[in-house]
């Protein structure tokens, strides 16, 4: 109000100015004229200089008419402050009528603004003219990087105890999960017969216990929100895990179905996708087979469940066959009778279903016979019995003077070869063979030094025990539970 009155006085006549000032003072004191704030230094400077642009200049909250502190004292105090901080190069302070002029070079922009705020808050300072420059940073300045590394090291050191405690909780949770899984399988072994279902139940309890421990560990380390954000918020991790564990989940589900359906058991001879071998174990990941060569083959459970399974051990009897080619001049009936005698007297060939010998085809140089017989593959080896039967058939046909020519040979006689057949002997041999076949099982001709089982064939027992014993020392999957025991 006094400022407005002085302006009126300055622009009017002395008497008129005093009268106007008195009138304005009266209106101001009675509330007739609204109390306007004191104009700022910017408005005063703009009015004096005629510049109406806005200027960002700090002003004092209160200007004392009679300052307590002198300009010299203000300058000395601010100079001491700037020198004490060591943030300024060549600092200089000049004070004129409460206006502070700062000069020098500050190391950072933050410190330049700080000294300006400090000066304006100093007692009896009216305004501050900040001429302090900011030092230019060098081109290769590693100070921010070093400061960031130091800050990270300090933060890591501060959270290191939490991380140690979280790791300890995670280890305890892991062992607690294994103990819970074993306890669950032990308790449920009398109520659940399927070994796979017991293992699935134990694994489910173990996973639940481990997840609780993992949550506690993340909660202690302060990473709970981060884990929730990564796993549930974005959804990318869940999508990646879905693709990564698709095959694992498929094999796990296939192992459950194999355990429930029981398409084969341990020790069965099966063929899956061209792989022939004895079943050793079915785990949650795959089916382990021991091949005839003693190799171990692990097939994915999904492949086994979806593929074609040939179980040779599911039915004990299996039918095998072999073919024999005799000459056109030999008696087919006699050859059939000899082969039938070999099959009926062999220890590995069963009587029911009975063996048969049929004429299969007429070749270029032979009459092809095929013999069919049944055997018990659980007790005898298919390969050994086939070898024994073919060997005895060949020996008896040879002893009976029945030729077995090679079809690959062909002799051409342009002028012809005179041949004289003994029809009496041929007809008599045919009649004897027919009579023997109709009267009952034929009696084989005695073959000297011809054992039923040769040294090369060994015993005719199955190879299952030999293969399983030969691969018993394989400990690759020894620690995993067998789901079809």
C-alpha cells in the first residue's frame, strides 16, 4: 500500500500526491480497497527498465530497511561456505546493498543451484546474481560409472544377508519336499496298488512343499513382487515353459496310462517302432528295453503309447515256418512225411496246434514245400528251435536220397538227355509214403550221430534270462522307480 502511495506521490504534485496517499491509506485500512500483494522485484525491474519479459530471479521473502548484517559480513560468510565445501574452483562473492554476486566454477549443476539457494536464504540478502559456471565434463569420464558400481556394491552388500537366508530356506525346502514325497509314498503303499499313482501323489506333495518354501525364500529376499510379475504379469514365461515342458508333460501322462493299461510287463519281449527287446523298466520319462545284442534302448513313453506295440510274450505259443525246395523227380509225399516226422518228434514243437507241411509253389528247378509248426516261446528260444528243426529236416531228407537242387542253376542240353525211370521203385515208394501217412505218425529213418540239439545251438531255452543277466550291471536308470512292477 505504501509502495502504491509513493508511486502516486512521485507522479503527482506534492500536495496532490500527499492527499491521494492519505486517501488510499484510509481506504486500505478500512478494507474498501482490496489488499494486493507487494509487487515482486521482477515487476519493479520491468517497470523501471520497460522490459515486460518474465525473468527467473530469486527474491528475498522480506527486505529489512535497516539490515543487521553488513555486506562485508555476508560476503565473508558465503566465501567461507564455498571454500569449505571444495565444490567450487576460484569462488568469489561480492555483496552490494544486499545483492549477492556469485562467481567461480562449480563441479556440478546441483552444486551451482545449491550455493544460489544458500545465498538467498542468508540473512539480509535481497537478491542473488548467480554467475557461477558449471565445469565441463571430460570426454572420457568414468566417474558416473564408478559411482554406479559403488552404489550397486553397497546395495548388494546390504541385501547379501537376505540372500543367504533365502538360499538356506530354499535348501531346507528342497529336503523337506523330498522327505514329504517319501512319506506320502510310504503311507499310501497299502492303499494304492499302482506304483505310478503312489509316485505321482508323492511328487505332488513334494512339489507343494517346495513351492511353499520357495515363496518364503522370495518373500525374505524381497523378490516376491518381481517373481509374481515375471510369472503371472507378462505371461511370456508361462508361454515359454509351456513349449519347453510340452514333451515332458506328454511323456508323464503317457507313463500314467501305460501303468494303468499294462500293455506289457517287466521281462516281456516287445517290438516298438522297429526296436525289439525285453522290457526292463518304465519310468516317468521313457520305457527301457534290453535288446538281443545287449544294448539298452530308452524310448519316450509318448512314442510307446501312441505307437504299435508287438508283445511276443503276451501269448506263449508262436507259429514259425521254413521252406524246403526238392527236385521235380523226388516224391513230394515222401518229403512231406519226412518233414512231418521231424516236427512231431522234436521236443520244442507242440502237438496242439499240430504242424503241417504244404506245397507252397513250383519253382524253376524245385518244388517248394513250407513247414509250419507251433512252439512255446516262453520256454524255448525261437532262433535255436528254428535252427534245430531246419538242421534235422535237411539231414533226414539227405538220408532219404531226396535232392534239394539250387534254383539258380540251369543246365541246357540242346540234343536232349536220355533218361530211363524206374517206375516200379517210384510207385512203390509213393505207396509206402501214403500208407505211412495214413496209418499214423511216420517213423524217421535212423540217422547216425545226429543229435536233436547240436553243440552250436546249445540248449533250446529262451534268451530272456541271458539278456537280462547280461544287462543287469547297467546303472543308468537304477535310481528311478519302475512303474510297472
